[in-house]
C-alpha cells in the first residue's frame, strides 16, 4: 500500500505552496487516476513520489516503510514514467535502452528477458524493437519509455500522462497494461487528461486543484453522463 500523509511543498523565493496537506492511500491492485488542470500540482506530487523532490512536510510510505527512513526501499520498488520526458538514449535501439535500464536496476537476465518479450507483445514494439531510438516518432518513443518503466516489474507504478503522443491502438495497449497491473496486484497511480482513459482504467479518481485535493471518489461516481462530471469538478473547484 502507498500512503501519503500531510504532504506539502513550496518553492522559493516566495515559498508559495504548490501542494498543501496532501493525504491519501492506495492499496495494492487499485489503479488511481490523478486529475487536475495544468499547474494543479500533479507533476510536483509525482516527482516527490519518485524522490526527485523532497516535500517540505509530511510522509510517504510504501508497504509501511517510510521513504525518509529507507529511501532505497521505495526507489527499488517504484517505476515512473514522466510526461514528455522519455530520457531514452538515441544511439541505442529500443531493446538496448530497455535492457540497459533493467541491468542498471540489478534485474537478472532470465527475469528481464521474460518481461521484455511480454512487453514487446503488449505494446506492439516488435516492428522496431531493434531500431535506433533516434529514428523514432514521438509515439514510438513513448511506447519504448513505458516498456522501460515496467521492465523492472515494480510494485508501485506511476504513469504521468502515459497516452501522450500515442495513436488509438497504442492508447488501447496502455489501458490493457493498466488492467493487467491491477490484476497482478500492483499499486498504480496515473495522471491523464483523457476522460475515456480515466473511466476505463481507474477504480478511483483523485482531483487536485491549486495544490489541494478537492475530490477523492470511486470512478463509478463519474460514469454518469459519460464522465462529464470530471469536467464539472474541475470547472467548479
């Protein structure tokens, strides 16, 4: 289980709070959608969970282990895809990028070989898995980055706008992967700007506005009227 209690974060010089008293928990096997307009604090929260930023106050724990007391535990069990940042090596092939990430994280060859073959199929990477990333379109890079995020088989999966730059078929692949992660008991937090993706993939929706949680509800509460209530929450927050 992922648990956050009282997470707040501000930035100098005015130390304006980007996040204020963020508290929630996500049990294993529950995909949660993080929703909010630009500037709501989604990316800052994701960077805190990925240990790129430190919160000014509050605590984060995974499976009861405090991030401050044992940061290596959370890091070793977390896979994060950042929006708009593939961080792939252009001179390497897609396969080499993914394998390099697996080896960097100490994943043994038999284990990552099995995971890679599954991800190649699930993300339809076979046509270009051995091509250099420098030749890829944005969507091809995004698929490769998703595969690299999941190659370590993390317990906590954080996906920041995973469908960005993807075509319709690839977006369906992302939905299928989130569903499989749920079935395998993974803790999943993903941000999205697509109502259909939120309704199809999430069990629960957390809405951020101006750095505060304004709604934390089961996704069923948003399925009325084709998900229009998600937009209403954002407009009326």
